[in-house]
C-alpha cells in the first residue's frame, strides 16, 4: 500500500521533471502549429501578471487590475463559443461563462448576475489574459521571418516549444513577444510581452496546470444563486456602445494603418494587426471627462497638440477633444506616441457633430 501511494504521488512530480523536447522544429513549423491549435479544447489553471498601471475612469475601472496586477484563473475551454473562466480572488471567485452566444458574469461576493450578447468590439476581459487568447490576438499575421526559435521548456509538466517574435513595423512599441506552445497540441502555454527598450515583461501569462481535451457540458451550466438578481443588457461596455451608437464613422486608414479586416465600418476603429494595433473609441462627455482628468493628473503624461498622451510599457494612450465638447477619441494601442498623434490627426476627418456628444 505504501509503495502504491508513493507511486501515485511521485509519478506526476516525475513527469514534471522530465527534460523538455530536443526537437529541431523550425520557427515556421512552430508558428503553423500554434495557429492550427485554435480549435484545440483544454482546461487548466493560469496565472497572469501585469505591470501596466493605467489611469482609468469608472466605466474603464476593470482594466486597472486586469493589466496591473496578478490574476489567477481556472479555465475550461471547449471552443470560442463554449468556455468558462473563473477568476480566483482572496474572498471567492468571479465567473465568466460563454455559451449559446451569451456571456454570463457573476461574482461570488455579489448578488447580481449579468447576461450580455457577444459584441463585435469590446474592452478586454479576464478571458483575454489566457495564453492562447493573448497569442491569438498579438501574433495575428506573424510572418516566419519575424520569428526565431527559443529553447524548449517544461511548463505545467509538459514539453513546450519556444518562439520569439519581433514586430517588423517601426510604428510598434513592442520589442518582442516570447511564447511557448505545447509540443503535443500547439496550444500556447506561456506568453510574455516586452516593451521596446525593456528587458522586463510588461505582461505575462502562464499555465500552472494544463490538460488537453474537452470538458463535460455540465461545467458550462450556470445556475444563478437563489438570492441573486439577473440583469440582461444588450450593451456589453462603453466600447460596444460607441461602436453601435456613436454618430461617427472612422476613416478607413489612420497613420497609414488600415482598418482591421474583421472590423465593420461602425463607430469604433480597430487599425493594424498583431503587434502594431490601435483601437480608437469615440467617447461621450460623461466617460471622456473623468478619464481626461485622470490622464492630466498622471505625472508622466505629455500634453500633445492632439491631447494628453501617456506611455505605459508597450501601451500608448491619447485622448483627443471634440470641439465645443468634453468628449473625444480614446486612442490606445501598441504603437509609438508619434503614431498615436498621427492617428489622432486622421481621426479629425471623422469628427462628429459636437452637440451629439455633449450629454452621456
């Protein structure tokens, strides 16, 4: 019995100590495996660490902890439309479940359950911190010439093949991204993002435990606690609202960057791809004014002709001003400050009627 117990405990530990792969797979082959893994189901435990201290207003409040703190998550991912991510906190957990085209959000400490449809454009959420989702977003359209292999490592007890990707576009504020993919499935197990000129990662995410394969359907069956109230909303967040209802259409190019091919020409502009990407959101007065105050109160802010601008690691932020209104374009992305200013100049071509932005 003692021997059986020792074997049961020791076997998983021994697997974690096995050497990583000595494969000679090229960067091209590893990139192909990474992109082919999009449909791979998995589950596991993830920890992310962000060092980006963002100035945020009330409607952007969740972005602060997301990119500036340590986040622990348990994930069950069957496919892009059926998944669950639980954010583990000191006092409980926050659940995010995607099923049937509806996203359900619930915090253990609260009594409100929020249900929203999926949106074409939205602000980041905890599921975006998963290594596979970060890799999907950041490494879109990466060319093999921009990637180099890294030594394999063991991550979450599995052999993982390394890649380092550097953006070829001088407008990018990213120095490089390091990613390790599961040798068996190609699913990214760890990702680290480095700002231009920095040797420390600005954002990293890694699996501490990883299991390939689909989870049973009951994992995604969310039953609201008896004492909770259910709130249904057609609008996900301020970015979704602006994209659908702002009386403006951004130009098809900004700072030489084209609109994302997946972006319908509506209120919000998403420009570029991968490591050179910009998001431009037209904000109403009630959101733009407090955010502008936060920016102006930040010691490292720069007052450009186009508006207050801030660089936080690889992330650049600029808030313009609509004439006769305190609304403005929130421009954010992994580009240089000069590129942000060029985007702001081009967005003037789409400036809306100020009267439509005076009231929130």
